[in-house]
C-alpha cells in the first residue's frame, strides 16, 4: 500500500485516503453478481429439493414488497 502525505499544502491528503478505502466499480459489480448468482443457485437447490412449489417462492416473497410499494404510492 502506497503511503499518502497527510500534510500536503493543498489539503487533499485525507481525500486521497478516503478514495482509497472505497471499493472500485469493478469490485462493486463483482459483489452484486456474486449475490445474484448465489441467490439463483440457492433457488435452484430449493427447486431440486422441494420441487415445483419452490418455483413460486420469488412471487411469495415479492407480495410484501409490492404491498409496501402500493402504500407508499398512495401516501405520495
């Protein structure tokens, strides 16, 4: 890890260290894809284990989300 001059005249030393702590866009995309593929793999295992009823689990889980969304739309 490269050292950062914290006493620079421009005062950008702390901004450089904060930028270094944030993950890159490629890392963020990789994390999101990992979560998506993990959820899909778990769903596939559930379908293989429980059969056809597990196929409808995403629909059942989306019902409370849609309910809250409709309430939020109603209240503006």
